[in-house]
């Protein structure tokens, strides 16, 4: 060890980590090689930091001196510990989150049979006997024996009928990613493909997800061909459902990563061709308007607090969700009748998977069709009428919904004194009128028959976040965002589990570097000069490596400073490469869901406005569907990053943006007004968004004013003024008969003493919430 210095050992560690993290497709990420690398890496780090005489820990005398034999034992122990840590991380990353899905309405219930239970027990025994150590992975004979046993159990299931195999593939007792780590011969893949026609979309989603989580999926073409075959044997609405299931897993394994990152080029093009053909068919024949909402995160979903490089908005604390934004996303995600499909006059609120449930298409009367279209508005105001002391409740009747069949509900108006026996009589009459026989009634056993809210289909993943935060290694960057999404979903604030599309490392890191130079030019220059002076004073020669390194750093910094000053007048302009990459990601995702209309939400503080302009220009040139973009104003118009000429007047720019369907807002009530003007949101939805934004604002101001900080009071005063202005504009758009939305109590926005300003205010005391507060985190 006397021939190895701490500096060279640390440099070797950094080089090895750079090679590993720099290319996820290198040989270091394949199978056993990955475990060997991390075992050696932990052992090497222990040697460098704990045993070398010139390590900082030894120099500070923080370690106990040990003998030569103990050195070897310590290094080996570090390697074993590192292997176990990596194994646990790997197991956590490959755990199938689909087992947390609420898929009961989408999957056919598989009957538990004796052969299926025997096969499940045999497979579980083989998987539980697995030891996670490196030696077990190196022992091929043990793996082969267990793999043969699992393959035999699955073959026996198939010989007795496909229903037994489907039970094994859908049971929660077996983790499919772990199963395929043992058994991946071509015989198993062929066996599963032979029964693909018997599989429902949930089974296919589980299999595709399990394959994608395999560490060698990048490198093994048979696995990719199996996934491509499952996708290509699914068509029409089933394919749309399958894509949505893959996107709502709650981690970075999603359809976009599968198609554009994992599959080889020829398989990618085959899958995309099939997806585009089936998507065009669904778009032409769908009875409802399918829609995807694509949104930025920082300064769009929540406030960045002005912390660079996240964003520039300083109006709210960091990570404060903007009032009304989640309600707007929920409303835009609601299914609406397709405006260009006259063949389907009925607004079907519930769509089940066509392979499992045979739909009964019945023509509806104009009165029934209108009742279904107005169902949302009727119930949305019902809760408000019951809770608000300012609006008297209806004394005679209320609207409820009765289940006619598995797919259809009927809205009826019943007296408030209605009994259970009366509801049963109404339900039997509706089913007799619809022609539902005894068999249909048996199918409804165990399902809810009465609903006091408009029944809708299970919300699929129709919310997508396009982030400037780059993808690094595996899910290290995406995991924090998905933790936030899971918390919001558990608290009932998100209507679905969103998908996250990460940015590209080159553009994001380059923009962050130039932005740091733009903001902290003087500080960075002083640090660089200080380092050069200290290195020269210490070594007293210009040829020492430390001095040379400082000179190179100073020269690179000077070059970046000059070029940044020449190319960028405002901080927002450094994000142009990020905006261009977002445009590429946008169109890639649009190819995956060509049956859906897409809406884009962003802010004007970074590259989102530029992305919206580029998307609008490309869509009009290629004849793609019209894209509506909604931009959150967080910087003055003079600092916005835009592709328009700076010589244009503000009126000229506004006219061009309007022609490209790009609209700006300060609050999300204003965004809802813009969406309503575009025909994307009904006025009842506008009222719900405005009411939610008002209540979010009241809760936010109550928390911030309680702190007593002057900045919080100033923030609340500005927020209340902006929200109330947009709420008044929204109320002016509501038709007669729809209750107006209450304004935020003005006393919440006045900088005065808390006790006198709030608790003695009539508007505060009379304010009534119509929604429940967010629930606690459930993780």
C-alpha cells in the first residue's frame, strides 16, 4: 500500500464511477458484472479511505490502527456490505408497482383452482429459496435447477388450460420481475406468446413491466421482441388502456422509456407504426374525447421560491402548490363527448375493457343524453348548496345515479324522503326497461348500485410532467418527483398517478452552468482567482499539476463568462436548449398517444414558452392536431425567452401568440378562463376550478398570516387581489342557475393585526368550505 497514494486512489475511484454512471448500456451494467463492480468498488473505497497512511482519516488519527490480516478482512467486509446494499437497491427498483394498482374494474377475476394453487406454491418455493448473494448468482447450476422447476410448473398450468396460467401471472404471491430473473429461455417466452390471445390487458401490462425491469433488458433482444409482440397483438381501445397502465406505475419505468430508450431501432419503429395505426382508428371511432395534459413542474405545478436553477418565481415558498392548479388538471382530464363523432350521441361515463366486458350499445333519447351531459353540473352545485349558508338547500328533491348494468348508470331525481324500498323499486324498473335479465343481475352482485356523485370511469394516467431536470442514472433524479406525486395522490389531491418525462443531461447541465455564471459571475471569478493564488503560493512553481489545473479552470471560466455575456442578455435565454429538447420529448410522446388531444402548461421563466412556440409551428406545418398552450407569467414580458423578433410590439406578439393558441395567465383561475374560452372546459368545470382555487387560497393565507411575517402578509395581499380579479371574471361567464363563486375574504389580504383583521371579519366568519382539506400522507 505504500506504492498507492490517497490522491491517486481517489482519482481511480472517480474514473471508475464516471465510466459506470456515464453509460447505462456498458458491460458494467450487465448481470453479474454489475454485482462484481460494486463489490470491488466498495472494497477499493475502504482501502483508500481507511487503510492508506496518507488518507485524511488516518492523518487526523480518527481510526484505530489494525494489523495486516485485519486489513484484508476489513476490505472483504466492505465488499460484502457493498454487494448487499446494491442488492437491496436493485430489489427496490425492480419491485413491481403495478401490484399497488386498483385494477379490479379492468381485470377479469381469475378463479383459484387446485392446479393453479399448486403451481403458485411451487414457484413461490423456488423464489423464496433464492439467496441474494454474489456466490449464488455465480452458481449457474443452482439457478438452472430452480429455473427448470419454475418452467415445469408454468408448463403444467398451460397443459390444464390457459385460465390456470392467467391466475399464476396475476396473483400477488409472485413477483414477475423476480421470476424472470430465473427463467428467461426462449421456451418460456414462446409459451407466453402462444397464450397472448387469452390474456387481458392487465396481464399483458404486468408481463411488459416485468420484462422492462430486467437488468439485461437493454442487451437481450429476445426480451425486447417479446415485449414488442405483446404490444403488437393488442389493438384498438385495449391498446390505449395498455399504454395507460404502463404509464401509471408510479416510477420511471414508463411507455416513453420503453419505446424510445430501451427498444432497438427496428423494433421501435415496428411498435410505433402499430401504435400510430391503432391510435388513428381509436381517434376516429371513439365516443369520448381523449385528452392528455402535459405540464412543467417548477413554477407551473408548484413554486420554486426563486431558487436557481429550479425557477424564478418568488411569490410563494419553495414547493408550494399553486391554488387551483390540481383542480384544473382534474377538470381537463374529464371525459367529454367527442365533438366530431356524430355516430356516438351518448356520453358514456364508464368504459370497461372490451375483452372482459361486452358492451351493450343502446341509443339514448335526447332527454337521457342531456341528463348525462349535465350530470357533473348538477352534482357539483348540490354539494355547494348543502354546505353554504348563503344558498338555501333544495327542499324537495335531489339527483342520484342508479346502476343499470356493468357499464351504464341512469340519473334520477328522487324526493329527499325516498326510502330504500323505493330506491329498489326504481332500480328494478330501470333494469326491466333496459332489458337486463337475471344473468345481468348476477354479474352486478357485489358492485355498488347507488351513487350520490356522477359515476365516472377509473381515472387513467392522463397527466404528464415534462421536466427540465435531467435523467441521470436509473431513477436517482426521478425518484424524488415520484415521491411527491405519490404523496399528493395519497392525500387525494391528484386525480391520477402522473407520468414524468425527464430532461436531457447535456442541455440541462449546460443551461444550469451558464445560468450560474450569469448570476454569480463575480463570486465565481473570485473563487477561481483565490484557488490559483493558493496553489501558486503552496507549490511555488507554475508547472505543478495543481497550479496547471487551476489555470485550466480559470481559463475555462473566462471563456464561458465571455461567451455567456455575448449570447445572453437575460437569465431566461440560457434555457433555449432545454426548450428545444422539451419540444422533441413532446412530439415523441404525441406519437405514443396520437388518439389523444394534448394540452401544454408551462411558465415563461425558462424554456416553456419557446417550446410552445416551436410545437405550434411544427404542428401547423405537419398538419397535426391543434395544440393549446397555457403559460404561467412569472417574469416580465421583456425577459421572456421567445422565438419572436424583439422588434415586434407587445400587441404584435400578443396577436401572434393568440394565432398559435398560446395564452398567458397569472393565476389558475385565469388559466381556467382561457381554457373555457377555447372550448376545452365547460362553464361548470370553470366554476369548480374557481371554487377550488378560492379555498386553496384561503387555506394558504391562513397558514401564512399565522406566521406573522411581513413578507407573508405582502404575498397574501397580492395573491388575494389577483385571485379575486379572475374569480370575478369567471363569475361573469357563468350562466343563470349556476351559483356564483364566493370571493376570497378581502381581510385575508390586508396587512393589519391578525386578531382584528381575521377573527373580527364578517367575510372570514361567513366563509364556508365546500371541499374537504387534503388528507394525511399515506406512504
